[in-house]
C-alpha cells in the first residue's frame, strides 16, 4: 500500500509541474516574451537559493541521522583503518562539495540576466586551468595511495598464527572448510563434487590430508583477536564475499582462488551488547549478482573466544567420516565382542590366580 501512495504522489507531482509549465507559457504569450523571461529569471534565481539552503540542511540532517547507525562500529582492525580512510576522503571531498555548490547556486542567483550588465567572456586562462587540474590530481593521488596501501595489507601475507578458513560460494549458499589436526587442507577436484555423497567440495579421498578436514555450511566460527585468513573460491559463477561489519569484501571467482585476512575485535556476544540488539549476528553475504536466488545467499559469522572455538570444533565430524560413515555393529558382532571380552577377562583372572 505504501508503494502505491509513493507512486501516486510522484504522478501528482509530475502533473503539477506540467501544469505550471503550461501556465508559464500562456503568461509569456500574454505579457510578452521579454517581461516573462525577466520574471522567470527572478523566480529561478530565488528557487536556486532555496534549493541551496534546503539541500545543505538536508545533507547535514541525513549525516546526523544515519552516521554510525547503519553498520555500527567496525569490528576488525582493518575495518577501523578503512573507516578512517573513508572519513578522510569524505572530509576532503565534502569541503570541496560545499564550496563548489555554494558558488554554483550563488552565481546563478547573483548573475541572473539584467539589462544593466553585459557578459564578459574569457576563452582561456592558464593559471585557472593549472589550479583546477593539478590540485585535484595531487589530492586524488594521495587518496588512491592510501587505498592501495590498505588493499595490499588486506590481500597480502597473513601472520603466521592466522587461522585459515576456506570459503566456497555456490548458488545460493556458502561452504566453509577447516583443516584438521595436520593444519593442512586436502586436495580437491571440481569433477569430484557430489552433494549426494557428502562431498560438496570435491575432496580427493586418496589424499590422507582430506580425512580430517571439517566442512560446514552457512555458519562459520572465528576466534576473537586472532587473525583469520580466508581462502575464497566459487563452485559455479562469480560470487562476492561481503563482510560488512568487518568492512571486508572480495570476489569469489571459479577456478581462481582469492585471499584476504583480518582480525576480529569483538565477539558476537560483545556486539549484541554494543548494538543493544540481542538478536545481532555477523553476516556474510554475496555482494555480486549471481542469479535469481542472490538475495537469499547469506550466512552467519560467529566470533567466539578461543575456548568456545575449541569446544565447537571438537563436536564437528570430519567430512570423510560423513562421506564414509562407519557401519553400525550387528547383533552377531556385538555378541562376539561381548564373548571375547568375557573370555579375555576370565583368562586374565586365571593367570593372576596362578
């Protein structure tokens, strides 16, 4: 219903504007084009000033209303640095924006058409062109330099103590893999992918390193204050790992692994208190249009303490154990095991008596 009212208001505004324009044409015909042009210039000049004041007030109000309230505080070390870089960029471009907009609208008002004033044309000025070319070029070069510095930090080598997690995107969900006790990811091959046989990543079971790899879906666990390196892949089309609370983003490209690393600063429980939201969860989303179900491609990131992570990981079964579950014991085998145990105990007792 609200969408209907918005559309109705837009149509009404269009009709009102159209009718005002037609009325202005009729007035111009009645009064004469010269007088109508002068009157129209005065009205437009006044509206320019109204739009300037209203626009600047609106920008300030929106900034005050939404600053820090959409995503909240950055929850990673890299994220805080990126926020700082963005604030510096907004400050520099904001000053330029305010100055240029004030001059633009003020000149439109002050230098509106007048018979008492003639236009002065100057086709070329080397000094002005030098100023508005060199100064923006230097400012942009500095900003781009900071951006590249942070980019290389994010995509560069992670610390040696960093936890490694493999992230694989598929239509429409996320698959996460942790190495086992050997801290080594086993080999995989895309032609071995078979969801029906619990092999969603195509792990090669001939490689012993795959036997203790842990594979989970949609929910990934990380340790607070410990660096984590994400090794990002895609199983089908191009996806994008979006971690908005950590200010991280990286494409997931089929056949071309990408990496990034960061350090979470707050556990999920701490963020619930910071945001006053008991239902708060870190989210991993796909930031690249990847198909009809793109909007559903979300996962949960749990940031926990080291102790909580150890307990969680201890409860997980390796993917190999899920793909090749141990056969359940039959009645005969159970009876044989019990009989063997009793016989062994009896033999041990007889030996101890002798």
